[in-house]
């Protein structure tokens, strides 16, 4: 594994947990891995895929994420492909032929593709030797980004009974982890569970009242002229307004949301990743799989719906280990907006879960206790120190 690590990825050693996860996979154990953003989750299945016979199937929720991963693997001389709705009939047929003839080691698919008629039969002919489920919190109704198609992934266990399944996520409470294991039919004592600490020591958590928020953001950005960052807004409209206002004030910024043309989205994302654009203003559609280690700040202009989403989004700051700011503006108006949408839900259980998650988010914002302590407690982790020195409460 170390030889392959150096040969294909250029690394001399593993990051924490990677080696143990890979060892479990090679022993044909199922695995659940909860590792923070930037901890190298993808490598945990990409590397064993090179050693295992046949094809590694990767279930991934976003087309943009699949494209990024496949491009990255091809750049490392690892044969990979994806099947999703962005491909035409001819391209799809060619990729299927390549997979069946053994030319592809990793095949990325969306969960919606798996439930299409005949697709599982195609996979049965592919020689699948490992199944990796990325963003596995989507399986659980208690997960912050639940998707009904992910709920059906238990059928992979029935179709591929001897194939190890590795479920990976950056954020999962105990409830979510237990739900993932149950849905994927993990057998007691027959799987590996690997959880890193949720504590990101270099992140400075700051909550501010949502009064004159734009002027605070403008001043903050001007005070940190060499820093790049992400500003999250709840709606597409507020994303565009924020980006326009920053540009009018002479600050280099661009929008990113699902309603923009694909070409513009891709250009803005690439400019930001390459350091040619200082600030990206985005909905939560932006960020999955973003590999930019020197993001110095993440600002939430609106309150997120839950702590899992907040944790995942703030985790895009300071991946290089250097101090970075996570600033959130809290106002009760945003809480009421979220509650309005929760009341529109026709699924009573989903509404109850969403309200519970929002209440915990509000508690985090309004509590007088160390932000780090509150955040870690939500994920079932105790913070041992009285003062973290890296939040607005401890630095008051």
C-alpha cells in the first residue's frame, strides 16, 4: 500500500486513520469512517481499489464531485469513470463497455442511477470488489442532507453479499452512525468503525448579531487583504446581491449557486481554487470536494439549518492547519424563515427532525458556553479544557 501511495499519490506516509481503514477493507470488513473535511477520506477507497481485482463502485451525490474525483484520478494514471445524467447515450454506452472489459478501476455513480431498471444487473457483470458510499450521512433521516435514494442503498448488500462496503462522511452524530450501519446491514462485530476527533483547533468560532452584517463583512474583508474566503448565503438572490455589493465596493468576489449556468459556476470555482479569485459567495451547493487548503475565513451570512451543515461548511477553512475565522451572523428572523419552511413539510417525521436540528443550532448561537465545547458535545465528544482560546465566548 505504501508503494502504491508513493507511486500514484506522491505521499510517503498515511494521514491518521487511513492505514487502519484500508487494512479493514483489505480484510473484507465493512467500514464506517467519520473523518473531518480534508482528512483524506477518498484515498481510503481509491488506494485499495488499485490492489483489489475488478471494479470499485463509488456512490456519490453530486455530478460536480464525481467529475472532480475522476479528473484527479486520471491525472494520477488511475483509470476511473462516472455514469450520470450529464452524459449522452453514446458516452454512457462506451463507458459501460470500458467497465465490462476491465479498463476502469473506479466507477462513480449517483444513487438515482442504482435504482434504474437493469442497472444492478449490469453491475453484477462488472466484478465489483468494493463499494464506497461517499457522503454517507445522506442515508439517515437524522442526517443533515437526507436523500430518499440513499435510503435504498441497503439493496447493495443483498446484491453483493460478499463485497465490503465502506461508508464515509465528515459529519455524523451517534444516531446517524447507528442508522447508517442498520440501513447497510452491517453485522455486529464484523465491521470497523473509525472516528476522528471533531475538534479543529485552528478554527476560531465567532457568532455576531445580524445587525449591519454587510458592513461588518466589508470591513473584515478589507482588514484582511491577503486572505481568501467563502461567504455562505441561504438563497440564490442573496448570493448574487452580496457578490454584486462586494464588487461595487472594490472587493474581488463572484457568485456560486445551482441556478447559474454550468460554465460560469465551473469558471468561478476554478478561479477560486487556483487563487485567481479572492472571495466566493455561495449557497451550500458550493464546497463538496473543494480542495483549497488556504481558505482563511468562512462567513455565514444566514444561520444554517443544523450543526452538521455548519460544521461541514466551516471545515472548509484552514485545511492547512493555520488559524482561520468562522463567523456566523445570527438573527431570529432567519430562525423564523427556517421554521416557516419546516411547517410546509408534508412529512411529519422529517419536520420533527428538522425542528430538533434547528433548535440545537439556535442553542449553539445563543449559549454563553464555549462554542467549541457546545459543538463537540453535539457530536458526542467531550472538550477537556475550560477555555479554548479560539471562540468569541472564551476570548470575550
